[in-house]
């Protein structure tokens, strides 16, 4: 530091730092997060409406619906807030009309437009002009209702045949036009009744119900018959020792990796009798593989035991068919114990 002292010509060096902190803007007793109402963010904001000397928190869609229904006056004051970081922030204020206008003019995000296209195509809705967040929200609500009623029929497949999404949408539109508010109470039950009335051909007769039950039972039996083959294929795919030879009765020795092609050709079946050791009992191939995958030592266990044996000068060969319990005991006996400090 001598060179600095020589330049400054002083033996003592002092540094002063001044820090100025600008206090946050405060409006309505809250720190300001947004100075005015942001229409595209209203769905994620808390809207406090003061009406009849009472303050209520109302979501923007509910506020818009009550505004057009005449339940809330347009000039009722609102305060928009946002709760984050354990603190409530100011995000604008105005009237109900201001909030509704901001929501109806808020532009869509790219993902909103993509989602709207998906919903329109899925149910065959008319090609709406989705120009704002408000209309997009209306579309989402309509989609949610159609999807709910479509699924409530789909899960009753023992009672009804398949109702298409297009038919579900058409019936919802018909009921909305002829009986507004039809699903205000227990909409699923009411929709089921309307499906019975408008689509009687979708109701399964007793004969059809019996036929469906028998078909499902037959399909279950077919799946059960295919299960050994599927399990065998999966076990061969995941088997850790592809080069391991096993003996197949009336066939001879074969590596694990060579079994799957023969399985596809039908030369070997899941019921073929196999064994790994000459003195072992014969087992069906499917059972043998399942037992190996569940109970035999894993590759990591075998590699770890071999490493421990090498460290301890042990030349004993680790058999591939060692059980997980046995190899765990051997590993525990060779792992050095930590001394208590």
C-alpha cells in the first residue's frame, strides 16, 4: 500500500460509502406491485369489490357474469391485489366496468391460442373468434362442461353404448338453448336422463349387457392366457446376464439372448422346462425367469462383492445364481466397519 500512500500523500486512508434507499410507493396502504389494472393478469389477481358497504373477493369470471346479470352495478369500486412473499400488494383500482373492460380486451398468450384450437377441434365447437382472455375463459368453461358430461356417460359403459364427443356437445347446446340453467343442480344425473330421452339407441338392452359381460370375460381369459408369454418376453428383455447358458429339456444348452427369437417362432414356449445347474430341478421358463428377476443377485451386487473380494485377497468365484439375501450377507461381512469416534 506504500505506493498508494505516496500518491495520496497521506499516511491514513479513509473510504466513505453512502447508500440511499428509495421507499416503495404506497397506495391504499399497500406497496405497489402494478400501478394500474393489468387485464391479462386479472385471472391470477384478487379482486375486492365494495358494494352495499361490504367488501367481497370475487374472481374475474364471476364478477363479469354478475355484472352482465345486473347483480353488481358498473360503478361499484374495486381494488386489485396480489399476495406474494407473505405480503399483499397493490395492483390497481377502479370500477367493476373497468375490470370487465380490461378482461375483455386482454390479448391471448400463444399457449392460450393453441389450447383454444385444441378444445375447438376436440368437441367440434364452432370456429369462435377467440380474441381475448374473457372469450377464452368462456370457451374453457364450455369445454369443461362438455367434457364432464361426455365422461359421465363413458364411465357407464355397462349401461350405455359409446356416446361421441360431438353428440355430447350437440346435446349440451340443445339443452342450453331450450332450458337455460338445466345443469345448475346435479347436472350429471340430468344429462344422463337426457341421453336416455334423446339417444334411446345408446341404451344397452339386457341381451346386450349380457353379451358385453361375456365378451369382457372372454377378453380377460385371453389376457390371462397371454400373460405368461408377455412376462417371459419382458423378463428376457430385462435379464441381466444375456450370455448366461441354461439347459432346456429336449433342446440342449442355449444362451439367454438366443431364446427370444425361438420364442417368436414357437420352437420354445413359456412352459418349456429349463434349469441353470445340472443338479437343479426343472422349472418352466416363465417361472424360472420371474424367480430369477425377483430373488437372484443383481449386477451391482455381484460387481460390488467381487470388488470387496479383490480388496481382501479372496479368489472365490461369485456364482450368478446367488440369492439376494445370501449376497447381502457376504457383502456385510466384508464391508469394513467404521470405528466409533
